[in-house]
């Protein structure tokens, strides 16, 4: 069965859809699908931190050099998300380093909140959307999956392009990323108290999308 026909939510009941979760949980895929389904703009906030990290490295600075990282964050170009280098494993690992810097998170806060304030609503995915960026969002999902399932998804994705991809290394990287995200002093990765947990470990893409859509429509219906 194909994806449901897209529909536009009336502005009066189209607030922010906040989607959080760990790496490779499927949150980005769900956010993109939900945005297309409801005709809403979508922001992958993780790309902001990837762009900052790559900007810091391009300047030859250390990833924990907070003044440089903050300067990069404040000067991101409007088309930063178009850089294919942001989709690499290197960018993902580097992003977790700069994301731990309070100054970087503060510098990117207004960018994310401004996007969320788009007329008619918006979809944002990341790690602190429901807890920090948009705590008042009525539709909050925390998308998760076992580390093994997430590593398998990432491995299948990478192996198609890189025969040297290692499942064991990917699993180790995911577990380290989880630990770093949870231990971060500022905006650690935790579900918002009012977020609905969606475990995609045993769900296919269409099943996960149907479950996410049901959650969103239930929450937005209550908000209306």
C-alpha cells in the first residue's frame, strides 16, 4: 500500500510537531513523511550542529573550541543544509562534540524557534525539540529503537555505498553517541514528560509512519 494522500492541517490546529530520539531511530524519516503528509515545513535540527562542527573543522579549530564554534553557529549560511558533507559519519560524530557546548546551543536556539513559529505550523526533529526548543508543542513524539536495530539500519544504508562498512563499529559508534547525548550537561537527550514513546525496533517504515500519524492526529485533535 502506498503512502496516504497528503493533507493540509487547518492553521488553527497546526502547531508544532516535535520529534526527538537517538541516532538512527527513524525520527528523521518520520519527520519528513509527516511534514509532506500535512503540508508543513520541516527542519532536521541535527544538520545545524553538523554544519557548525564541519565549519569548526574547516577553520582548523578543535571541536571543543567554544568561541570558534559559537562564531560559526551565528554565521551559518541560509543554504547550509545543502552541503552533502553534512550527511557523513564524520559530521555526525563531530556534531555530538559541538552539541555539548552551551554557547552553541544558545546560539542556535533562536534559529530553531523562529522556524517553529512558521504560520500554520512546522515539524522539527532533533534531540531537545520537545524539552527545550518547543516545550509547549502539543504533538510530541520520542522515537526510539534498540541499539542493535539502529546499527543494522545504518549498516544497510552505508554498506550500499561502502563495502568496508562494519556493523560492529557502527554499533559501537551508536552506543557512544547515545551515552554522549544522555550525559550532556545542557539539554541531554531525554523524552519530554508529555511525549508519546514510539519504539520502531520491530516496525517497518509504513507501520512506523501510520503509528506516528495516529499519535499526531490524536494530539492535534485534543489541541483543537
